[in-house]
C-alpha cells in the first residue's frame, strides 16, 4: 500500500499568501510552525504575524496592524536576506513599503501587497 505524502504546509502557505488569502495561509503555516524548531520556528511565526498584520490593515484595524507588524519584523529582521529558500530581504522591503502606505492611509497600499518569492 502506497503511503500518502504529507502536505507541504510551508509551500501551501506561500501560495495562499501570494493570493492574498491571509487568514488561510495563517492557518496552514500554523501547522508547519507546530512541527518546527529554532530559527525555522521564528521564521514561520514572523510570516504568520506578517499575514495577520496585513489582514488587520485591510480590515481597517491600523493599530492592530502596526502592533503585529512590529512583532513580525522583530522575528524576520534577525534572519538572513535569503532564508528557507525565500528572498527574505526583498520581502522585508515589500513589507516596509506596504505598511508605510497602509498605516499612513495611502491608497496605493492595496495595490502594493507584498509577495513571497523564491531566493535566486
């Protein structure tokens, strides 16, 4: 009998995040987070918090967005520019641009949603 491969929660979460499905990616990444340790655990927690912060911003909860975004950046800033195959430096810049616009209520925030890209 063939063994069914386990879900790739990390990649699934990236796809959901890049589609703007922040609540769903949070749920999927949480499953990966539960199984992780060390720097990987902090990385996943930072990604989860980034998704939650964007969700708060899009729902108009700017105070909540700013608070959760600060927690996400604290975790993500401690990691190298390329981490777990992700261009994390590029992602941090995109997050900064998004939250600069969103927290200052600039209309371009919705158009500048950050994306997770594979490191080259």
